[in-house]
C-alpha cells in the first residue's frame, strides 16, 4: 500500500530533466539559425542583387567563372555607355573653373576674337560648360589629345569657322606643348600649318568655303559666288593623301547670292535676279558640294589603299538681331536655356543634310575599309550661346569715343576663349572612341 511504482514515481523527474536539457540545446541552435538567416538576407547572393548593387563584389572573386563573366559584361556595358553618349543635346550649366587658356597664354588668336582684349566688359560668358542629357562631357585633356595625334597630320578644311575651331584647339593644346607656325601663304593667312615637335604632329588650315571649286564674291568685284558643284577644290584636295584626319566646316557662304554649275553648265542661281537662271535655294547645292567632297576623299584614299578619318562639323547658327550687313547686333550676356530654343528652320535643314551625307558616305566607305566618317554635332549647343560671339568687340574698344551710329558686329564667329572650346572637347571624345574601335 505504501509502496510506489517506480514507473509511477520516477518518470516525472526524468521527463523534467530531459525537457530542460532539450531547451538548453535548442536555444543556441535557434540563435545560430537566426544569425545565418539574417546573414543570407543582407548578402548579395542573387544575380538580381548584383545588378542593382553599386559595388559589384564579383570583381574580387577568383573562384567562380560565372562571376568573372558578369563582371566583364558590366564593365563592357559601362564602357560602351560612356562612349555612345549623345553630346549634341543638353544644357549649359554654370562652371566657375573657367577656360583652360587666355589671350596672354595663347598666341594664335585672331585679333577680332580677342573679346576681352578688345574691351568686352562682361566676363560671365566664360563660366559655363556643356552638360549633355545622358552623361558628363569631360574637361579637355591636352596631353591625351596630343598622344592620340602623335605622328599625324590633322587638316581643318572649309570656312572661317574651321579656322575659329582650329585656333581654339591650338590654344587648348598650347597649355601643354608649344605649336610652331611652319607655313603660311600671303597676308590673308588662309593656308597655314603648325607643327608640334613634342609629338611630331601637324595641323593645317585650308580655306575652302564651298569645299568644291569656285570663285568667291568680293566687296570690290562681283557680289555673287560661283560654284562648280561636281569638282572638288584642288587647293586642299591635292593634299588628301598626306592627311590622317580631316575636319570639315561649311554652311554660311552658301547663304550668299550664288550661281551654280554642274558639268560646266549653269543649273541655277540664288538671289541673282539680273540673270536668266532658274532660281533655287541653297540646300541642293550644299548637299551636292558636300557629297562631291566626301566621294572625292573615298575615291582618292581607295586608290592609294590608305585610311583616313573624316569629321563633318554641323552648322553653327548665327545670332544677329537684325541683318548682318544692316547694323545687326548680338548683345546678350547669358546662354539660352535648352527649353527656350529648338533647332528648326534653316538651321535644322542644313544640319539634316550634313548628317545624311555623312551617313551615305559611311555606307560607301564600308566597301573599302579604313575610311571612317563621323559627325561633330554642334548645332544645338551653339544655338544656345548668343552670348559667345565677339559682337561689337570684334573691334578694339568700339565705344571708346561714345556710341557711334553704326558699329560692325560679328555674331557668327566665337570669342576665344569661349563656347567654341566645347566643340574640341567633343572632338576629343570622338577621337578617344575611335582609338578603341
């Protein structure tokens, strides 16, 4: 009666002990599981996480071959994006760094483009930089440019904006290396050559406002141009086989009264009413002249079996408020915002023609190899800079004796330093892209 069943008396004590032991064992196991679950959540172990991570940890992996592949693709995509940026669309933003050079550090600036020396009082136009919508445009690197053109001959061919751009480029490069003028013809200096001994590089300027053969209008003689649209101008074309890269600039001279020839026959004229010619606008002649030029480059380089790079700069709009020859001025002191102006009308049509002809030339050149064409599209960024021209300060202190009734303004060319320096920043990016292709 007083005895106890060992199975009825002892089990509760054993169970309690086992229960306590299980609890003590489960607690550290639970903590370990919780730790590893949290670690999993914060570790970028999935491909999706890698794609969205700012730092791709697979760059440091030496184990998984698939991780190497992901890293390589990411790098290639980044590189391709940087080199495929559309530099033609963007906005001008404030930049207090200012230009690379000034009139005292550069000796190749034309007197009419030394705006500060000529008394321009506002300096705000110097403190803007072009910001493309898709990327950043790097600041010009003179050493990089010089390395890319080592042992090469670069030719600027066309109108006075070709000269303006080349003078800007020489000023930017002279911050690193000194160019020496080794050739010029006569007082007009329309054909010149500079040499950089440091890199055995040459820059030539060829005055040829039509690119094709022609006779320019003069103030003293005939008031109209004469153009032979199917004959390239040999004053520059005879040297094609000595050139490694050509930068072409045309446009403004085609707006003037002209008579056009093809196959030695007059095909029409622009604003020459006293002649019994078919009146035509300048778009077709401009297209024909550019096509003749690009075809001539292809044909001559094909015959020699050598390559060349050709860059066509698009039209740079003028900013005359009024007619250029009737006291038109350009007195604005700030850029337009990108939403204030769009490329339209004549500016848009000329740009379109230039781009289309370059694309056509690319297709023809693909048959031979080694001949590469590119567009330097400056139309929009130039349109937004009415403040960048010399204006009245193409003249030395034009208002020193008071405001005269008429002061000639230059609203086509650009102050140096000035917005045109940006063209050469884009030029360098084109060259860098070409170097890796």
